[in-house]
């Protein structure tokens, strides 16, 4: 897979403020939008960690009113988005601030869409379905991995259908992203592993995506280097803010890469799996990544060789089959080093579930940029290997 520099490419990103303590400046950015009242979206865990109080203090210091909304599940649900939109309208808000992991941030994006259009969030599944600009949106991530704070993706869970659906549009890229490594100090080892694996998969899939190119490759490769080189150490040394900063920077780089190059079969299958079992997204990615890499390798061997080299593998003198094997083995070892050993079967997935999971994975937008063209039967085989 090669890319001509002359090919047309687009690259979207929010205004990014990166650095320890930047969350305390949120009111300055709210004021820039002349917002007199905002909907503040978070979840109970982030409230308990104390990060919401910091945002409230910043808003109060500049006399900006707010309505706090924290009814957000680990996988944000349609009903939670619509309740948030109702609160936004009833409290006459002029913008949205979200602080938390991917769930509050995706919920906030969904609320903005529902508010702007006055319709159910269910109506906007797919790519470029948004026709009306959302209210001003400021996102503050408290995990290092989802990259919802820089991406043009929204992932919402439809519990009635037991599936997640994706909305992809530059209209959901936030206006401002305040990326503060201090907020990740409240992550436990499991959450650090989940979000770290998610970010690494973002980088790998973006690099081998059919939508990749010069504008995204540098971000993807640097993300791989930062996450691979620092995640294990960060989990072992959770109070080391320098390590957290490197992982947060890697997550941001991965987000800029995948937001513009899109992803692949790992995420398409992970979205289907997460919606079916309501599992953490990073755990789903971890269960699938080496199986999808093995499946995809032949479609982009030179790109995967560069992935292997970036992860520190010596590929000199190896043919593609040998590099493929080394890369798959390394991903399994890396997963184990951060605490992942689960298979899908351990989470209750059986062979009879695979057709349902595969059907929904084939409907996910991420499958469209997978480097190897995939049929539903191909996806079924990969799910079966991950059991």
C-alpha cells in the first residue's frame, strides 16, 4: 500500500490545549463563545475523583452558570443522550462542556447533535448525516485512550437492539480540547490498560487504513512509539506524571490519526461486541487485535512491517510471513504485560452469537477502510479465532 503525496487529503482537529493544569482554564474558553450557561456533562466516577469540582470552580470564578448532568453509563445510551438534550433545552444552555472518559464525551457530542436538530440521535447513524451545526463544545478527557476529544466519531449504545452505532462527521469535532495529563491520575490499572490498548489499536489501524496518508502517518507512528514505550511503565508507576504525559500525548496523536484516516476491522468488530455484551471498549479491542492483524497483514505487508519496526521488532532478513508471526506474538505479549489474557469465550460469547456480531460489524463505518476487503464470512472466521 503506497500513497501519492498529490492525492487530495483533508485533516480536521479541534483547537488543542495540552499540558498539566489546563483544565482550570475552561471558563476562559467558555467565555470566548459568549456562553452564559453551559451543560456540564460527566459521570459519577469523575465527580468522585474531584475533576468536576475543578471545572465548576473555574466556571464559578467567571460567573458562568451551568447545569450538571452525570447520568452517563460506561457505554453511553440513546436515552441518556436524549435526556441530556432535554436538560440543555429546558435550562436554556448556550454550550456544552464535558469532562470524563469516552462515555461522557461521546454523550456530550450526541447531546449537541440532538439539540441542534431537534430529533432523536438514532436518526444520525452513519457518515456525514449531520446538517446543522452543534452548540459550542469543549471536551476535557480524563483517560488516555479514547481520543473522543479530538475525533470526528461518536459511538452510542442502543440497548434495545444490543448494538452500538457510529456517527462520523467533522461536525462533531469539538471546538476546544483541553488535554490535561493530571486528570489521568485517577485511572486504576485496569482502566489504564483498557484505554492504552485502545489508543495503540487506533494508531495501528489508522496507519494501515485505506484512508491513511502523509497527514496522518506521522501521528500514527509517533503514537505507537509513545504508547509502546511507556504504557507498561505507567501502569507500574501510576503517580509518575511524566509517564502519564507521554501516554496522553500518544493518545492524542493516535486520535488525530484515526479521526482523519478512520479505522478498520478491529473497531468494527469491537463496536459490535461492546454493544452486544456492554463490555469496556478497550477490552474488546484487546481480545481481537492480533487476530485482525493476522488477517489483514497480506493486504498491507510493507505497512505492517513498519508497524513492527516502530514497536521495536528487528525485522532485518525476515520475510513477510516471519514478520507477521513476530508482530502477532508481540501484540499478545504486550497485552499480557498490561494485564489482558481474556478470550471472547470467557466473556460469554459463543459460536451461535457470531452471525449476529458479524452482521453488525459489517454495517459499521470502520469496516470500509479496513486494508483487506472483508466479507461477513471473513469476519465470522476472525471472531471464531478470538473465541
